[in-house]
C-alpha cells in the first residue's frame, strides 16, 4: 500500500514527534504531482483586500478549516510570518465544506490550494494572496505574498510513497509506471477535463520537496503545537 | 437546464445505460442485504470497473448502486432483525415484529413501497431546488445541525411512552458509547482505555448495530428454540400480502410526507445521512402516533422509517452537486467517480455540466425504482426465510453477523464488539428496555458533540448562536413544542385517569 498526502504526514511527525508512530524519512519516495501553491481567500462581504488589511483588522481573523490539516498548518505559518492575528474554526470535513462555511458566514477566511479555491470565485470567494514566488497564470491579478512583503512559498505536493522496507525493484517499477502515466496524453487530457493541472516531478525533485517541507514544519513545530492545543 | 435533461434522458434510453442501471441496482441491493457491506463499499469496488465505460453510463451505474443499497439493508432488518446497513436500524423495530407475526411479506412490501415513494420525494425536492441549490446547500451549518440532532434526541426521549427515565438512561449510554475514541473537532482521544489502535476510531457502527439487534435476537431465538414466525400464523402470504403492504403505505400520507421531509432535511445537513434520518423520522412518528402497535410491529412506524432513509439521497445530493461537499460517504465516492471520468466537481459542475447533474438525478431515481420494484416482486419468496427452523436460522444469522463485522475492516476486534453488543442487547431486551434510545444516542451523540463544539468556536463561546440563526431557531422551537406537547399529553392522560 502507498499514500500521497505528504504535507499532513510530514507535519504530523514534526508536531507530535515519536507519538506520530512513524518516521517519514524511512518511507520510500516515488514521484509527486499536484504541485499547487496555497492561498489566502476571504468571504465576499469582508473588508479585506490584502495581507495588510488582515493585520489592520484589530481582531483575530477567523479561518474555517478541518482542524489538524495542511490548511491549519499553513494558516499558522502565514500568520506567524505575516504578523496577523487569527482564530481557527475547526471541524469542517474538507476544503469544500470549509469554503461553504465561509460563504455562510461561519468565518471570514480560508487557506487552500489555488486550483481548488479557483472553483469558488463565482460564488464570491476573493483571493488576496498566493504563497508562491511568482503570480499564477490563473490569477494574474492576485499578488503573491512575496509582493506584499512576505516571501512565503507554501505548496501542496501530492507525493507517491511506499512503506518502509518496500523492495527497490517494486519502487523502480512504480516510478517507471508513474512516469509513463504522466506522459500519456489520454490520462493528461482526462485530468485537464476535471480542471486539474497535471504536474509531475521525478524522484530527485520530489525528495527535495519533502526535505524542504520537513524543514518548514520543524521551524514552526512550536507554533503548530500551540494552535492544536488551542483547538482542544 | 432543458438541454441537460434531454441529454441525460436520451442516454438513459440507451440499452447499455439501462443494462448498467439494472446491474448496479442488483449489486447495490445485494450489498445492502449483506451486513458489513453497503453502497459505499459496493461503489468503491465497482469504481475501477467503470474505467472502460463512457462517463454517462459509468455515472448511471454508480448512482444506481448508491440508491439501491438502502432498500437492500431493510430486507434482513425485517426478516432476521439484522440491519443490513445502519440506515435500517429503526426498520428492525417495526419490521421484525411484523415478520414474527407472520407478516414478513407485507412488511417487505411496505418497505419497498415507502422506500420508492420516499426516494421519489427526495429526488423531487432535489429537482425543484436545482435553481436554488447553492442557497439550499448553505442552509445547514453547525448550529442548525446541533438543533436538528437535539430535536431527534428529545423526540425519542418522549416517544418511549410511560418510561421516560429508562429511555433517557439508555440513550445516555448510547451517547457515551458514541464518544469513545477520536473527537473529530478537537482531535482529543477519550475513553479509549489506553488503546492506541482499535478504540482510537471509536466503536464500529455496523458491528455494534448488527450485534445489538441481530445477535441479541439470535440468542433469544436459540433459547426459545422455534422458528421466527410459525407457519400456522402466517397471515398474509403470497401476492395478497404484497398487495396489502402496497395499500398500507398509502394509508399514512401525513406520516409518509413528514418522514420524507425529515429525510431530505437530514440529507442536506453535512455529515449525517440515512442512519440518522431513519431513527429521527421513526422517533417522531412513535411520539405522535396513536397506533397501539408502535414498537411491536406498527405499519405506520415502518412507513416512517423506510420513507425517510430513502428520501435522504435527494438531500445528500444537494450539497454534493451544488458545492462539491459530499452529503454522505457514498456521495464522496460518487464525486470520486465524477472526477475519475473527467467531470470537474464543485460549483463548476452545475455551471458547465448540467447534463451530468441530471444523469445523477435520473440514476438515483432509476436505482431506487429498480431495487424497490425488484423487492416487491421477490417479497413473497424472501418472506419464507422467517419459516426456516431455528436450528438452521440461528447459526446462519450468527455467521452472517460475525462475517459482516469482520468484513468491514478485516479487524477481529469488530467481531468482539458485535458479540459484546449482542449480549448487551439481549440483556436490555430481557429486562424490558427499548433498544431504540440506545441506537439513537449512539448514532447522534458524536454528531451533536461535533456540531455543538464547532458552533461555540464560531460564536467565541456564546450560546446565542443557536437562537440567532433562523433555521436553528426554528428547530429549537420544534424542540420546545415537542416537550410542551408531550407534557400536555401526559397531563391530559393523568386528568382522564383521575
């Protein structure tokens, strides 16, 4: 059996240490896909137009999220780096439910991947920052966090990996299969039809992503533990 | 919109689509009948087989599986007191006593007819609300969900006529059992007895339900040593029983409409599905009904339970199609199927692929119709299970339950839970306790807790949130009205007695 949700797995280990029950460094990395920058988006009737507005709000900004997810982690990291106060509203079973919660008025902001958030713009969701080095082609008018003075690059990378001790032959077989799959035109067209951008990174690039993610989570482990404790 | 209807309807008339709808309905029906399997497992297993299909046929296939399992789950609930899926928990309360009276055929026909009619209402509401779907999907937030659950809990506490304290005590045990393990909002683990594995996920629902209902009944049957229904007391056999069951369903139009509405509303609320609507609608009917047979094989109670759980699909589909928020786990698998076939989910679905929305609607409708009509046709033969001698039936029930409990997660501890729940259920029944409050507490406890904590997070600790949201306030007034009505009823009864 393999898995894909790396950010959650790496973050869990950084926050809970040995209590997480696994050592992610021992997993066998294959390849990765869905390299998507995270964003901050706000509800239609809120006054916020930029990160600076969040800082000027004079109150903690309520964010809807799952509670213990990648979204929570990136809210905590962004809030710490950008210096805005925040409040977590946990318990939404996934990004669509949290976004609907924001549109209903349960909170004022959400933080999810750009491609996902893009689906809800016509419903009134307003993105105010993209945590990437450059502006995204889908949102040419939305400034990056870097442009607003905070050089944050927070990505959602879906990594294919195998359990510790998996045979190198099996790993190589799957790496080849995944590489061929991401070159198959029919497969790529089907992904595009579902409104996803089919990105692909080989094993070496993916190991670099995982290493950067591990460093990021280690840096903010104390803040993440504090955020988890506040929810409890 | 009309273009979408015509595309979906013309695809429905293609032989391949029709064949896969029938196949999907049969798969769903069989999965529903077997404890431990349901529409979620059947859809997940069928998903890889849709790779080679065109996307419309694949979505018809998956929708048909999704809609047909609930009726399937009611068949063992009625015949052997084992709910095939959690959505048939309340069905056992009225269906099985009818089967024991020799009216299994009639009960199966009521179940099929009420399921079909409930499904039609649910899908009808979905169709009518299509233009307002986004608004409807945003209707239920945490405070509204909490009040809905509170209404269900209060209703059942008073529905156990003459024994409120016992009812509350047992539902309290159910709530406590539901709180074992991981709390989804706070991430806290509680009552897990130090277990770092099994109890972290809480008590497995299907293992608990099949144990409490099915295994406890198997113990009773084994001790009594007779058939579930004696041949000499089979009162409505053959086609006459089926016909009577169909007619019975239409004798309670208000019950049917009320329960279907409950089913739809529960479906819209995120995270709660047929297992909740089935018990909430039944509890409401048990409180209001004047039928002396309530709890002992009431037709009205069975109509309520069966129309609600099937109407839930229409409600489930509202947030699923409007916002990409799966209204249930089965809808999450369906969304996975849409993505797999290159259909973008979320608000884009209704903007750009209205024909797919109609394919889902027609697929759910067709799956419900095929399974329920099939159920009506087969009822007279299925009913014969109740005439099987105990020494054959009891081992078969035990094997079915224990295999089903193990099949869910291939975890031996689920088998242990089923056995312990069976012994507990037997103890309760033998001492005159109703199992319904236990089940309602178990199914609703964790949902109520999550919605309550989430609401307080939103309001920064203020309880005013439950009274300032219009739908939540309306549901709260329903809670107050239920309490006042019950008190009034009791005062009147006391006055008459004096």
